[in-house]
């Protein structure tokens, strides 16, 4: 690929055992190369060493010209692991605003994990000698907090700047969150400070390696909400990278597999991460650390300790459970990946309580769900979990003879126990999000997906599919992710000016994190019950925007994609509106927005489309709101509104006044030609 004009996106996923690196063609979004290297937890440079090694190997083995790279990003479990393992800096919290402020900011020490307490030291930030006091106390990282700094961050920022000028790592409440709630914001800032020095070292080593390789794209890091941010932002807010590992898999499901609705299950060797995707959007929830609330929103990922490499446990001569211990952690080989001659010389060994054999060479060999799935023939052809069926069957015969089971019965028992573990989590997700069980589709990702998902889906009565390139779905998600930032404010009855200001603030934050200004999309959500306004801005980087010359799908391909997601025949998917780059198809119940690549961007129930021109949007909006505002005993409820302009989608949900929607639409259309074709999609709600 040396000298190739093609632009590439590089995605790196740092896992517990391996670091995966992939290269994706930015124009076609297809994977063109991948490598796997060990994760370097114990290296002096930490996981950064593995990232650098994987990148160097990818470039060298595939003759990739560094100048052809338009985007490079990695996920990391470092922030999460540091908190779980207590590998944190000694933190000082400096409060501004006097004793009353300190009282309301102060939180009690709490456990990060069993036997590990987080207990920062407290200082008066108004004291002129506070920096000397911090050094004397051996403080390694500082968090600064002041009431209402969300609106007036100047004093926090000044103390942070002074601390950084002396070489002390520092952060503030206003840097990590734009939400009110002094104690929760202070706790979030203190946790951010706790991991700041370690993350600074890692990000700088990795960024330096990218620069040394003459890669023109700036290094990006995966966020816990599925977006990415640049290294400068990580150096301010590393806590936003928590859970970026699972977030990478969900990003892969969205951007590589194009999942619109379903439960995504990323199955590794030790655990499986389960999450809901609805109408093309992942589901979010507030993060809790040590049982305490933080002002962080993360993807709602439910992790269970069952996966492709889980060990099956024996109790009283029967298969009692599967997991949580896994074969590679316990030092067992998989029967399905062992030569049949080694199995032939092995004997059943249940002495440790696991379904296993002991080889003649002393090697321990386990019958994992991956082995069981190979025996039952449920692993799809070409799947990463496909192994040596003869070896797996012979192993099941040997152990089954001791337990009074034939090979198939033993394999089925292993997968049934694994399915029972999965069932509880799926049932909870279905209940939490009010999903219709009859339409739920399980989408499997990760190297162990084919070992668990096909059998479980059949057993539980769900449709399923295994994602393309499932074994590298996480680094693919990293490679295809968008820059993202979120601004939240507590505002009672926000005016159009308030909403426009927050929208611009979110755009500025996304641009500061590396997004191309002209391509940032913003979603505005207003929670009138909590007086909360949230603006989420996302967009691609400038280099990626220049590289993308995406293949265009014809209308028949777009219609087929729409029909699949609308669950109707292709001829029953009607075109109801279009922009220059988006087409709206509708069935009797739902509408689907399809882009020029044939990818479903949005699914909306009961939506009504209004095709208009930018110059006539006020008149069309007034008509739409008049026709679709619901009235009830407790008042009225305005519809949710989605604006389609060229290839962009802007979302305005939960707004209480028509003037708020109109103001945001004018902001979104600023600078557009009056005769540009746009579409309003309006979703009525109950009052």
C-alpha cells in the first residue's frame, strides 16, 4: 500500500489479553488489514507499548504509507482498571468559596474495590500557600471545585493553571462536567484527578509514537459514550475514557454492522457485554463508581462472566454452571483448538471441579462453550470460533463417559448452562427498555460470538446474526467512531437563546476535541421534569471528511435496507421525502431514514414527513406542530422534531415550546440557501 492515495482509518482496541489493530478504507469502510499483539500491562510504558508495537507491525507487514492515514484512535481499559485495582494517584481536593462550599462539596471516603479506599485530602483553595501545602503533603494530582463554577469557571481554571505551571497534574469540576450538583461534580473531578498522572504518561507516549511514524492524523481516544476525543482532551478529562472498551464494540455494531435495533452481545474469552441499540442509538445511563453517583453518562453495558472460553463446572456428577473462570486465565487449552492426537492420549480429569482432561504431557484441556458449539455444529462456517470438531467431540466423549453422557448431551448441557446465565441479563434489558420479545434480534460480536449466540438465540426463541468481522468488531468500532462531546445544563424553562447557546457550546466542544466544524451534528434533548438540557455534538475529523468518497447505493438497495428494518416487503416501503443525500421510506407504522450508502440512519415510529425548503421552514414547522401537538388533562405535549438537511440529521426532543424548536431550526439552517430542500420528520407524543 506504499504511496497509495487511499485514505485509511486505523482502530486499536486494547483488551485484557490482546491488543487488536485494524486498517479500514475510509471510502468504502471495509477492513483492509489487521494484526494482534499481546497487551503490555507490565511494560514500563504500560499498554502504550503494545499500542505502538501493534501499529508498527500493521504498517510494516502491510506496507502502509503513514501519509495515507486519515484517522487513528484507540480504546483503553486503563481508566477502569486503575480505579478497580486502586492504582491511583494521591489526590488533593482544593475547594473555593469558603467553609460552606467545602461542607457541600465534601464527600466521605469510599471503596473503589474490595480493600481499596479512595480518601483524598482536603485543602482551602483560597489559601495563597495552597500549592506549597499540596507539595508538602505529597499530593500527586489536584482537583479544584467551586459552587456554580459551571457558569463561572474562571477561579477554578486559574488555580488549575497555576498548579499545572508547577508540574502538578490538575483538573477541575467544570472541566469534567457541565452539570450542577456540587458534591457529585467534586467527586467526579477527584476521580478524574486520581487517574490523571497515569493517563497523561500513556497518552503522551502513544501520541509521540504516532508523530514519530509521520502519521498526519492526530491521535484520538475512545470515550465511554462511543465517541472519540483527542489527546489534549484526554489530558484534561481521562475519566471520560472509562468503559471505552465495551463502547468500542457498540460503535462497531453501529458503524460497521449497521445495527439499527437489537441486543448486541460482544463475546470474548472471559466475559460477554450486552447492550441495547434502539433506532440506531445506543442506550446510556449515569455511571456509578464505588456505589456512588458521578456526573458521567456511559453506555448501558451489562457484563456477564460467561463467554467462549468459560470453564464448565461439575457438581455432584452433573454440569452445574459455566464461568466465571475462563480457560486462558486458569491455564487450560481449548479442546477444539488442540490436536486430536493430544486428546487421544488424554484422560478425563474432574478433580479441580471443571469439565476437563489431563493430557499425557501434563497439559490441562478444557471443554469450553466454544468446544461444545463445535460438537453440536452450531458454529457458522468461517467463524472465528470454528475449531477442530473431531478433537472437541473426542474430548466430550472422554469426559461424558465419566458423567454418563454421550458427547452431544455433554456439549448441550454446557451450552444450556451458559444460556441460563445469558437469559437473566437479556430478560432484564428487555424489561428495562420495554422491548417486544417477538421482534428482538441478537447481534453477536467478538471472537466468541459464534460459540454462544446461535445456540442461545435458538434456545430462547430469538432471531440472531453474527456481525461481519466479528472477532475485530471493537477495533473496527474505534476506527469508524465520530468525535463527540456533550454539554448539559440545568435550566428552568429554557429560552430559544439558552438552547442556541448550549448548542453552540456543544459544537465548540466537539471541534475542540478534533471534529471538522462544518460537519458537526447536534442532538438537543430537554427533560422538563428535571429542568435538564443536553446537547450532544458529533462529527468526523477534517482529514476523514476529505477522505470519504463513499460508494453510492441505488434506490433499490436503499429500499431493500429500509424494508428489512421496517419489517415489510420492499414494494411496501414507500418513499415519502428526500434530501440531496437522505431518503425517507415509510411503512404503515414506522419511517426509516437511509443515507446514500444504503445505511439506515434513523428509525422512527409514527413519524410524519414534511418536505419543504429552508426558506419555508417556519411555515412548515408551525403547521406540523399545530397538527401534531397532543392535549390531555395535564397539559399539552409537543411532537419530537428531526431536521434532515443534505446528509445531516438534527434531533430536537422533549422541547416544551414551539418557539424553542423554531429557534434551534434557524440555528441549524444558518447560512443555507433558502431554496435548499430539507425534510422535517415529526413524531407525535401522548400528552
